[in-house]
C-alpha cells in the first residue's frame, strides 16, 4: 500500500488514476448532480448536528460549554486530513489523496470486495466518530464526545455511499471507482 498526495484536483474525472472497466459493470445509483448532493448532505449534516447537539446538551449540561470542548471542535476540523488517510490505508494498492473545493478526498482505482469497501468507508466514522463519542459519554468527558460528534458530521457522504453499496451491490460483488463513478460487478 502506497499513499500519494496529489494536491489540487483539477475537476476532470478523466484525469484520475484508473484501470480498465470490468466487463458487465453496473453503476452504483446515487445522486449525480453535485449541487443537489451537496444540499442533501448539508441538510443531513445539520440534522445530525442538531440531534447530537440536543443529546449532548441534555447529557452534559453546562459542562459542555467549556474551553476544552471548543478546542475539541477545532481539533476535529484538523482531523479532516487524517480522516482521508484512514480511508487510504484500507487500500491494498496505491491510494491517492486530492484537495477539491477546500475538501480532501481519497481514491484508488483498486477493485475491492463489498465487505472491504464498506469497511473502508466506515473506518473513519468508527475510529474518529463513534468510538470517541461513546468513550466521552461513558467517561462523562464532554470534549471527547464533542470531538466524536464533530468527526461524525463529515462522514455523511461516506454513510451515503455505504448505504448505496449495501443495498445495490450483491454480497459477492466487487466495487471500483472509474472517472469518479462507483461501479460494481460479480
């Protein structure tokens, strides 16, 4: 496994590393319009933030409003880069990290099993989001819980792709990226 930082993405999907398309590949159906996708993911992110915010306020009360909690929010933003590296380490072959419109994304033309693909998508959600949130709640330590929640928010796109693959790709299917479109085959 080799991770290559590519810098700024030029918005040309054909310039991304790729292999030949597998025969009888099927496109994973998802929202193709980037504007609509951005609006939907933003709405979901705001809704999650609202739900988690209400929960954390009710659970921690005034302890939530502290300097360590504010620092946890700042640190969670800095973890957007490690989030993508966590995706990248899940690839067996080369993985590429790009910056696009102020955001980072990891990709690889590698063909992977459905199980590994779902693992790759969900690993940052679990490691940076769910685990710190649960530990923060159990230990009653608001900054860790805040870090977990703020790390879950940027995972909405990953969750969307995981749900799409979960319901569209057969159990023995393989998934790969070609020109910024996910395809599957058996």
